[in-house]
């Protein structure tokens, strides 16, 4: 497995996207 500096950024974006989706789901349920 090659260590790349893009991986942390991708993980951060994925985490942010997941959080955003969760937030939208919570608001839509309200």
C-alpha cells in the first residue's frame, strides 16, 4: 500500500460529506 498525501484529504472530504448527509437527514426528519 502506497502512502499518498491525497488520502487524508479524501478521508476528510468523505467524513464531511457523511456529516452533511446526516445533518440533512436530521433536518428533513424534523
